[in-house]
């Protein structure tokens, strides 16, 4: 499995990662190497094997639909890069 | 001229004592928590510049907590851990304290709340000395991917301490803290413990709450501790283990008293030795050390038998599909909007996302996010992710089969002693293979532990003990009784005695 520079650009875009042009060949190289390495899984016979998503056989726990948290907007927004009147600011999305 | 407290500290050799011994001394009023805390802070100040084990040191906060602990001890309401200093891996959220996860992305993040592990240890009266350095977002096996620079191994500063909990391991190995927390997604507690001559336990998945532990791969992540002895680890496990409704995969099941169980006899214990652990990648001298350790267990009345985990060689490739897939999803929360790094002057929302993430994450984190994105993308999901979920079933199945015949599985923790800084940074796969004996345990969700079992070229090597689900008490007892027969765990690296 060999990824081209264009493949890397596509993956980076899907992952919302800005990757500089000069780093693209190195990522193409590294990622190809990783994919080649994991390709050895192909040799394993997994016919009729159930996929495992979670180590323990347990189901999702449910809880009462009750309010357990208090509003802490100001505290949480102390970590925000840009806020105004309790709102998170981002560049204009809708013209 | 070292500070006054450093001299007194050395006079009393407090730093050579275990957490258990220090607890006894505190209770007997032989020393105060403030003295102990000042002494460790002095050692951190003196030694941290060369080791880079800490990202944040909490001098004032630690002294305030220590004085409060002393007041508790005087009044007679102290618990087993009251007044004992501890360091936390910087992956655990700590209220009002920077929680960076070793990343530029969170360099400016002050956590608004405590992780459950931290909350429980605070409530138990421990004194937080600071936050330890780590591989960025716990992605690494050498603690070299940190935004804050690499951690050095106290046994040889030209070598890595392992990772990702390398700061915790280096801090305890150099006796800058008597114990530290860590997290283990694919070996990140056990491998650094092995490479620095310490005891490290990764409990069963779901045994310790993940709440407030910054997520890497949610079906694999588990909190643990790095200590000098199994007895010390048992003391901490008594506090951190247990159900937490804030973690949806936390298991509601009674927690045994791990300290009380340390002396359960080993006679009749059945130990399995998987032949797959003795592969060509294993340094034969590490293999010899495993056999030497097994001979001690035989002397203690255990029976050793050869077993096979035929699918175990699939664990690293399986891990490097599952873990990056989960990471790519978990790390999508870092968007430059609500917290974390934001790029300068974004032109639009897409630019804000991509540049904030591109600047905030380091190379290894980007590689894993991209690997995960690829294996989950349309057209590749079945070939990679679904396939890896199936091989994961096979890997767990081998363990379940083995535990029908044996009580515990033993082998090396890592294939070699600590490697040189920079030795494995060029090729990610070479680095990944250092966790060849560790990854499978996380994929199966089993508890694992590493204890020091000797030295190769003057560097410590670790014995890995793997148990059945929720069998931590037996793991700790088995480790403890080895440590009563050996003194590897008492060795302190030269220059830090």
C-alpha cells in the first residue's frame, strides 16, 4: 500500500489538519509504512468471527433523565479563545 | 550549596523509602507531610532540569495541602494515604491547574474540574507535587513526542524512560516523587515502569474511572499507577479502583482490599509462559531474566507451564488500526473553538479548524489521526477497521482459552532495555514494536503489571504479569511476594541515591 501525496492531502482535509507542502512526502512515506505493517492482518482467517468493539460484554448503562449538572458557562468559557456575551465566536459562516 | 531541606532529607534518607514506609513514618509522627513535601519539592527543583519529568510543579499548592494533611494527622483523622506526596500524569484533569496532555494544543488549558482518579486521591489526603511530562496525547513509547521536550531516563540520561507515562516513571525512578499516576492504552504504564526499574499496574478495563482522563482510544484507555513496590501500588489501587457513574464504561463491581490480599499464598499457582513472547525480537538476555524470575516463582510453590497464544503476533497491527481509529474520532473535539489552541486570524471556519489543529498537534499525533481517518474512511472501513475488530476477537479468545489452564501469564514487558533518545524516532513502526508484548493486553481489556526483574547492560528490565479480568488482587500479591524474595525494586539509579 503506497499512498501518493494527493492521498495524503485528501486524508489531511478529511481530518481537518493543515499539513505543510514540504511535510507531505514524509507523511506519505510514514503512513504507507504503517498501512503496509497493518496489512498483515489480511492473512488472518476471520471467517465467521464476530467483530469486537469493546473488551467487556456489557451494555450501555442508562440513567434517570434528571439534571445533575449546574450551569458553569462562565467557568468553562474561561478556556475559550474568543467569547462574547456568553457565545463562542468563530469566523462568519453565513453570508 | 543545596537547600537546607535537601540536606535534612538526605540525612533521613526519606526518598529511599517506599510509600508504605513513608505512610508509617507519618502516622508515627517521625516526620510531617510538610517536611516530606518540601524535601521532594527540593529534589524536583534540583533534578528536574536534567530529567524534564515534570511539566508543572505546584510548590505553593502542595505545601498548603501538606499543612492541611498534617493537621488531619494531628487530630487523628488521617487515612492510609494522608500526607503522602504524589505526581499526576498531565493527562489527568486537575482543577485550576494547567492540564496540557503534553501538547501545544492544550498548553493554555486550565482544567475546570478534577478527574475522578485525582478527586479520589485528593480526598484520600495525598499531596499533588505536580504534573508529569508524557508523549503528546499519550501517543508514543519513549516520551519524546511531548511538546515540552523529551524526558530522560535516570538510569542513563542518553536513553528514553519509555512512554507514554515517561515523566511519571522518571520522577519515581529518580525519587522526585514516591509514586505517580499513569495511563495505559497500549503499554504506557507497564513499559515505562519496566524501562526505569519500577512497578506499574494497568488494571482491567473499566476498573478505574476514565472520567477526566483525556481520551486517546476509549475502548483501550485505563488509568494505573507507577510505584516502587507492588505493596505501594496496592495502597493506591484501594483508593482509585471502583465504580464511577460519570464514566459510562466503569464497572459496578465490589473492590477487594488489595493491601490485605498481598499475602495470599502462591502455592499451587499456575503460571503460563506463552511461546509467542519469545520471538526473534526479544533480547535473549531479557528472556533469560524472565526464566530466572520464573525459577523464583517455582521456589514459592507455583507451577509453570508452556502455553500458546497463536494470534498474539497480530496484536500490534490490530492495535495500530483500532487505536488510531478511536483517536481520530476522540481528537476531533479539538477544533479551536471552545478551548485549546486557536490559529491567528482565521479567514473562515475551515481555515480555523485546519490551522488550529495543524499548529496544535505534533507529528506523531497527526500521523495517528490520519491513519485513523484513513482506516475509517469509505471504502477502507471493512478492510481495516472491521478486520481489526475481528482479529481483536481472536486475540481475546486466545487469552480466555489460556485462562482455562493457568491463573496468570508471565513474560517480558518490553523486548529490550531502554533505547537511546532519537534511536526510533525516524520510523514509526520500529517505535510501535517496542510495545509488542503490551498491546494485546489492552485489546483484550485484561489487567497487566510490570515489576523489575534484573538488569541488562546496567539498565533495568521488567517482568510482565497478566491476569484474568478483575484479578488485580492476585497480580499484586504475586508481584509482592517476588519482591520479598528479590531486591531489584530497591535499586536507585546512580546520582539519585
